[in-house]
C-alpha cells in the first residue's frame, strides 16, 4: 500500500503562485508515475500533470507554461509549482501515484482557490 499526503493549497489572488507538495509513504519502491489531478465544482476530475520516475513530464494544455511538476525520488515527494494562477484553476487538487501493477493511489486532496 501507498499513502499520499498533500500540502500547500490555499487562497491566492489571480496572477499569484502556490506550490503543492505530496509526500508518499508505505510501499514507495513500487511507485512509478506520480502526478496531480484536479476537480472543480460540478466538473469531472481532470489530469493536470504527470511525471515518471525518470522525470519525463506531461501537462494539460490549460496549464502549460504556467505549472511545473517536479519530483524528488529520495524524498518520495512530488511537487507542483503553479504560477500565473487564474480563477479557472480553482479546484481541489489530488495527488496520484501509480505502482508497477498500474494500481492508482490517491491523496485526500487540497483546495486551491484563486480569487480577489
């Protein structure tokens, strides 16, 4: 089993920045890909960004150029640096990890709110 704990959410004004962190514990050696998803009120959960164990990354078109995902394998932690935040980025952000059997694990979610 893998446990994921997110931190770093909050309220920020448009144009501001936040950094999310997600620390993994448990059977961490089995983890391959890690990433972030988000779910806005009334909408489906969507992929924001993924990073492989080898640090290859991909991003949703809506966040390219503004968000940066990174990973510290020694600390079993994935980060999401979010810059130039927009009101439409408001959502609950969920950390995700996938093991070598492609089993998904989820964090509890952290709220990100972008408004004046």
